[in-house]
C-alpha cells in the first residue's frame, strides 16, 4: 500500500457526504449521477480501500472522469481534497489493473527526454501543416486514448513550425540592471503549441529590466501524476529540482497555471522522500506565477492598448481553485489603458480542457465547453484572456465550434503588446 493511497483514505473519511459539492461540480451538473460528484467518488475510493467493494474496471470511469478541477473545495466545509484522492485512486488503479504501455512510454521515456519529445512534435507539426500522414503517425504514440484519438487533431487549428526553444533570436536583449535573477520555466504547451506566448513572457520581463534565463527544464510532471503515474511524476520533479538548483535563480516564473501549481506542489509530491523532501520544499518556495510576479514586482511601465476593446477573463482551475490566484490577472487587465474589462459569468467554471480530458472524455468535455461558450456570449467581449495553454486550446476550439466571434489570447500576449 502506497503512502499516497493511505493519505487519500484519511482524506476520504473526512467527507461528511453533505452534498454541497454538487452545484459546483461540472460533471455532476451534466450527468446528475452520484458517481460523477466528489461525494460519490470519495465514497467509492473509501469502499475500495476498506475492501467493501472489489477494484475492477467498473471503478475506472468514476475516478478518471473527474476533471481534477478542485471546484468541489469551494462549498466543502471540511475542505476535502478530492483531487488528491482521485490522483491516488488512479495510481492504485494502474498498479493493480495495469498501465497502457504507450502511456508509460510517453511519461517515462519521452517527457524526460526533450530531444525525443521534440522529434515527435516536429513530426506532428509537419503533418498538421502539410496535411500528410506525419501527424497520424505521431499520434499513434498516444494510442491509449483509443477511438478518441481522432479528437486530438481537431483541437488545434494550427501547429507552429518553430518551437519556443528555437526562437531565441526573437527575445529582447538580456538586462543586467536588476539584482533579481529570474528563471523561466518553459511548459510543454508553451514550447510546442504556443511559442508566441513564451516569447511574449520573456520579452515582457526583459522590457521591465529583469534578468531572465530560460531554464533547460523538462515537463513539470502533472500529466503523469494526473493519470496515476506518480513514479514518473516524481522522476520529472527531481530533474526539474536539479535544474532549478543549478541555475542559481532567485525566482522561477511560469505563465502556465498548471505548471505553476504543480511546481509549488513538489513539496508534497516528494515530502516523504528523505533525499528530496527538503530540496523540493525549497524549490517550491521559489515558484511565482507570472500574474503574481507582475503585480508584486512590475516596474513603472505603462500599458496602453493599440485599439479600444472589451476583454473578459477565464480562470484556469489550477490557478484559481488550487492557488487562489484570481485578483491579480484582473488587476493587470484593468491597468491597460483603452481596455474595458467585463467579468465572465462562471469565470471559475472549468472549460472542460483539463489537460487531455477533452480527448479522453470528449463528449463530457464538449458539454462543459458549450456552457462556457454560452457564458462568453453574454459578455459581448472582443477578446477572451486566460493564463493556461491547455485552456487556450479548449477555448479556441470552443469559439470555432460554437461560432463565437471572440479572439482567445494568453494574458502575457495582451500585456506585452500593450507596452
């Protein structure tokens, strides 16, 4: 029995089954089924732990259908961390029922090896841009999604020819004017899907006279942890801790809400490891989400939009529910002269992207996304801004699918263009 599974059980028995999680849970609102809400999922995990029910394949859907969005914590009096229980339950499931071989290969062979991962993504990029079979061949690596793999190509309207790490020549000249040394953590989604966001992040910081070094990090480990492969997540975390320690940076910045959240959680992921616990805790304290950093340390640069527009904001789950970072991005948007900020109804409601949830659980994901798009229409905004590449993929697909005339951008792109 793993320590994480034991901790999950101790967390699950704290659930008083009051049902206050029901109105905040996107999957429960869509299905009305008890196994689709925190109360039901936690009870199932508890029953498996206590050997009241046998762990079978029937257990898979309730635990893997959870978005891990953390919305259930909003109304939970004892603040039961259902997301932690579900991640431990997934680890327990794959240990007993087996892990797809290709999934294991991605988490343990591709993600720790940027050169291999980049070669695969180059093939995918060429296939997407050319319409040839390269993308299909690349996607075979993700074959554990089964028939849902066809949904992957639809989600991205385009694929960059050059990834972020290949675009160093587009970065602002390095500044030596500040004593604060910043390490920029490059998330997988930024590097491979949205390199423009990475360029905007570094340039925005350097324009404000900060010394920024691009770290040679690997994946933060959240995808592996989310699918129950805690061993792979820990391996990736250890690689990143070593990279951050060797960099000599004072602060590590990420503009990906998911990366920011998981990096700060290294102290819990490796907390029981004698060799890594203290190192993980120290690194976790160095992590700053870009929105927090800019509100705390921003220099005297003034923001001005090139044209008047109405902007609204979607809260990424890891940024809002996990890290409680909600005020800072709104404050930054409001600082831009020429922009009118319009609050998005249910801004903290998950968009349904949730990493690769929109592939593995496409039908549920699209129902959740449609609700988000209906709320977006009410704002009459010209632009929808967020702070997570996964959300950008989902929301961009949403405005195309549901014909909403709104541009989707990362907040750092908007800020960088406004200087």
